[in-house]
């Protein structure tokens, strides 16, 4: 397969020419979503070649029983799977009784375009069937932002060199199974299959979790843009319903079906109202009509782009890449529902179960916080607050007491459901990311009230975990943290991972600091929290002792904190000496060999320096970057962005640009040869960070917004917008200087390369 087949374009992802080898990759890359549901870019018509059918409904999951070699106490009983939902997009096509199938017919003029500016997927091609009959097909599809339970398809067929019968067979198929099912189970129970006039509905529920979902479709037809009414035939089975519409079409005429479809689900409607709710939404959409619905879609996306767009001049592949990343992030999460979160694959595939990881807190919150209203990021924090009881239960299963919380590595409902023991039990650093996100949010938005209202309970529960998880070492006369896995998952069951230990120390200090603030300014809230948590002075003394006496492995020879106690026991062979034939090592080496090697999957020590950059001087950052980056294979999608940001910080612009392209075009150029499984949604937030925090140098430490803009040599200029405490700031940078525009009614004070600048309302500050 050609891994660089996507045509560069500022606002569109374009594929020209039909290549069967690229079908599943394109199904991922051209995926669409609206925050409530999403789907891979499967063909509407039947395709007998290799394909990965995928439609997904936000929040709907199944607890697939875990597959393990042997059981351990505290092991998760299931691995949550985002469910492959009933397929509503299907429109099979027959030409004089012959099925249209791009796997068997001759295809020319094939073009697929994902219009990111307007949130549209368009496909066109000419198909030559047996006997030489040729047809022209145009298909446009979108998932509505304004009506988030509705999607719309306009599918047109034009006979080029014949007159004959064309038959459209729109259908709903509820017999879809997850490709990643552990035991090849069917996760749905079909309750009802109904049809009326040009509408059909399938009501189903998930096994075990009992989410109820109504999948619906409603059709209208036209011939040469004039509405027509055709009698239909109905084919109905236990899991599928199809309508057949056929008519004679003259050469050059265009027969079009408009299909409105989507899902109503029990998180938003009463079970008994689901069919009615689905029917109401689809009727509303069809009355509005495709073209008006399409214009509303364009308007909605124009508004999204107003604050989230990044403009790059002089590098079209970089421009296309950043917009692709921003587009997918906005498709995946809208911020309107605190019950939803961001899965690593979003709505584009099933890998990782579609569940929530620490990626949200570490990478995604800054994007949503800066490009949308603060309520969007707050909802992501509330997602974890609302699951605090489950986090406490997770810790109890592992032997922790007194309200200590361990947030899950993977979750749908707050319960741990990861199926790899070394990650489930050892990768406890994710607990610190929960608190980092709270601090990040409060510092950026100025919304300190979140801490007494919600955050302090989480902070206390996590502090209790760290105090109990630390062990006092008599030999060192310090506290150590044993048996962990850091962000670098190529080291398991190590002692004193620097990143984990540093997070633990910081979380304890952060808890104590905020309790003091509450004592001074939020006494009533503090009393309520103490009563609820049974917090006492003995605990606070223990937290202080652990934080003050935390151990960090350090090498005087290299002047760096060590990734873990035994890091220097390894052979320090840089990646430059790794043959290309042996990479990626996670696909070429045994796990035993990986664990004994020096190679780092993703930023680990450097992740800590990125989070807490204000606590380390530039020389320390430079020394650590120079030591660890040469051993890093970047086989996690979350790695290049951190390295790009830190490279900018220490003025390594060539490395920063290299790492930016790696993160930005990870999926478009399929660096890891895995895009067919779905996109890397959460790391896309890291791409945004690479520009805004990397090249733009934006920071918000100590309640101050600062910038240190730089620009890659290849770019002519770049600009981005941020929403900072209700003010919309635009930063523009070229090789001559930088400019800040304040599109709000109040002045904003910022630091630019350390100098204070006041940006007045609706004025431009040139520097």
C-alpha cells in the first residue's frame, strides 16, 4: 500500500484513484463524527473486498470478559469495548439487476474528499459493470452538529452509456459484531424491527450493560432533482430491514436517494420513547431537507473553526495535518456532556476499547480549554469527579484504605477495565495526571472555585493513595515507590521511576497547599470536605513527611535524574545504531528483549520536565533532553509532541520541526503502518500543543499567560487563536516578528519573551 497517497490540500483530505489495498486505511482517515456518534468511512454500497465496518455511539459500551493466562487478586473482570453499533448508512445498488461492487467492477475517476472546513465526506467515481455499462456515482455524507442524533446521505447514480433499471436498497443492519470481541460474542439483543412508509427502525439493547439504542432511517427520492414517489418492497429479518426502490432511468439522467439516519439512545431518552425520539429527529431532518441541513452543517463548522483553527503559510502538508488533527478532535468530543470522554481511537476504530485513558488529562484538556468555553474542560474534570467512588473502589481492590483512590488506566464508567496486568497494577502515574489536570485548568481559567466545589475531594483521595503507596527505605532514609511502570511501557516492574515519584511528591504538596488556601478563603467548604472525607492532622503530617523525603534516582556522571534505579545497568546504545530493519521494535523484538533494552517508548523523565518545566532551569532540561532523546524510539503516538515542545524550549528547532511532522502526520502518512485500526485521536491534541506550546511557546504557570514565539525555517508564518478567561487572543508569527490581537472587550496582560505586554481590546500589539 502507498502510505503517502493523501493529496496535500489546505482544507481537505483527498484520495484520488481507487486502490483496494488502501480501503481500510481510508476508512479510518476519512472517518466522520459529531461528538455524540461517529463512523468509519465505509462505502454506502456493498463492497466484497476487505473492509472494517464501524459505527459507534458515544457512551455505549459492553463489558467484554477479560482474557488472561491466570487470574490475580484485583484483576479487572472485563475489558470495556465501545460497541460497533447497527449500521444505518447502507445503500446497496443494482443496475439492471447487477450489484454495484467496487471490488468486482472496473473503477475510474475515483475521488474521495473529507472537507474539513464544512464537516462533509464526499465520494465520486465511474464504475463499469459487466457488459460495459457505465455509471457515474456521487455520494455526500455528514453527521449533523446541530442535530447530533442525525446523519444525512445524498447518493446519486447517473447512467453514462445506457438506459436501464436502477434499484436502491437502503437498509439497517443490526447484526454487526465487534472485530475485537474476546470470545466472538454478539453484544446486542434485538428487541423490535419496525417500518412505516419510507421509515424503518430497529430497537436493540446491549447485553449486560443494557443500553437501549434505536437505529433509524428515513428516505426521500428524486429524479433530476425533482421529487418522486416510488412504491417499495420490504425485506425484513430478525436483525435487518431493507427497502427496495427501483425505476427506469434514461441515459444521462440522475436518480438520487436521500437517506437520513442515526441513533437515539437511553442515555438521553426513556427506553419506551426511543423509537418516537428517533422518528421525530429524522422527520425533522427530512422536512428541513438535505440542502438546508447541509448549510447548517457548514455554518456550525465555520463557528468551530473561528477559535480552533491554526493557519500555516508556506508548508501545505503541515497546514493540512494540523487541521486534520483539530478536525478529528472536534468530531470526537463537543464538551456538552460530562458523561462522555475521549477514547484514543475516538469513533474511528475499536482498538483500546474506545475507553478513557490518562491521555485526556495530560494532552486533551489544554486543547479544549483553549479553543472552547471553559465549561468544556470543566466537564472533562467532572467526568473524573463523578467517578471518584469507583476510583476508591479500584484502590480498595488492591488493598488501599481510608478513601485512597486509584483512577483507572482504562475506563468507561470509572471502574478499571484494562486487560494487561503490568499496566493495570503498575502504571499508577495516571493518578497524578488527574491532579495535574485540575491545576492546569484552574491556572488557565482562573476558576479556583472548582477546587472547593469538586476538586479537593479528588485531590485528597489521590494524596491518600500516594502516601500509602510509598515505602520508607531505612537504607536510603527516604521514601521510595516500588514495582511500577512509567509512561515508558518498555520498562515494567521497576523501582523509583522518576516521573512517578515526582508526581507523587507534587500531588502531596499540592494537596497541602490547597488545604491551606481553603482554610483561609473557603472555610465552610473545608469543613464540609473534612466531614465528608474524615481528614485529620495525622494524615497531613504523613503527607508532608513523604513529600519532603521522596527519593529520586540521580546520576552525577550524566547530571540527570534516572528513569528508574537500574537504568544505567543497561547497554546505552542510541537508536541511531538500531538497524531500520529492526524497527519498530514492538513489532520486531521479543518482549523480553525490549524490557532489557535501553529503548524508550515515549517521553518519561521528559514528560515530567514538560509538566513541571517551571521548576527546572533550561540547562537541566537541555541535559535531560540530550541524554534521553537519543534512546527514544517514539513508538507511542504521545511521544513526539512532548519532544517537539521541549526542543523548542531549548532552541533545537530542526528537531522540534521533525517531531512536529511526526506527530501531525502520524495517521495521514501512516508512520506505524496501523492506521487501518483507527486514528490516534488523543495524540492529535499533542499536535496542537506542538504548535501552541512548542513553536508559540505558550505557558500558563503561576497564573500568568506567557509566550516565546519561534518559527520553523520552512514556514512563512503561522497564527492561532486561544480563548483565555473569556478573551479571544490571536497570535501571528512570521520571520520578522509577532503580533497579538485581542478580540474581546477587556485588556489582557501577557508576557512575551519575559516582557510584560498589555493587549488592549480590539487592538493589535506588534512586537
